[in-house]
C-alpha cells in the first residue's frame, strides 16, 4: 500500500490518468493539468514507473506516459477514482440532494471511455430519486465530456419487479462490469440467477 498514496501529487496523477480519455500524456501536459511543479511531477512519475503503475515511451524526442492497465491494482484504483471524480464523484457528493438511493453504479465501459450503444446504460440509479437533481448532474458531465450519457433510474419496487420477471434489459445492465457508487452489489444481484 505504501506505493499507492504517498503524496498529493500522486493522487492528482492517479486522478488524471484514470479519468482521462487520452492514453498518452506528455510531462508538460500532465504538469498543466495537475497544477503542480514539474520536478514533483517527474519525481512521482519515476516512482510510479518503478512500481509498474505507468509506462513511458519516446516519440519524436518527447517522453509520453500512460497508466498500465495490467497493473495489479488497476481495477481498484479505477474504482476509487470513479467515486471521487466526474459523474461518480458528483453523485456521491450530492447523494442527500438526490433522494434515497438504494443502488447506483457506473458501467465499466463508461469509465474506460468506450462509447455506449443505444441500448447500453452508463449509469443506473435505483431508489426514490429527485429527478431534476440527477438530470442536472448528468447534463453537467455530458457538457464536460461533450458526449451523451445513457442513464436509467427507477424506484426500488420497479427494480425488484423487473429482476423477478427477468427483464432482459435489467439483466443485461446488471451483468456488465460496474463500479458501485451506492449500495451493495451482492444485495443488488439477489434473485438474479445467471
């Protein structure tokens, strides 16, 4: 664990790499985005490369960095970043304004920046939701990403009914890789038999 959270700069670098849609970043671009001193950024990048978190490559006399998806804690760190930045962070911070949320999650595809199809769901929220608040958060993230976010919401009774009826839509949504923002995944999947 010592290799994970030893500095503020490391936290900012993790947030940048794991929430950015760009795969390769130059040091100057990284410095600009995290608003830290270049030497501190270089030092952290060297440490992260030593631990196998990032990899670097040279292109046209420029050293570019990317986060390694084969890093042992990639999924866990990605989940942590998803819960503290972007739409996931907004939902968690605004949880009381959103009503009583029983379950909420973001799809793994959404977090990886993979475009969603017409029948895919990037965000599912279950509970007594204050719809204008949720719509405002989604609209804000859509403006930042400059792309549409497919989301669905339903009350707990409808969710349970659709699970019991083995509704194809809800089963597909529940079986995709996800990061839970609220609620317990095992409890949410009760009654869903593959």
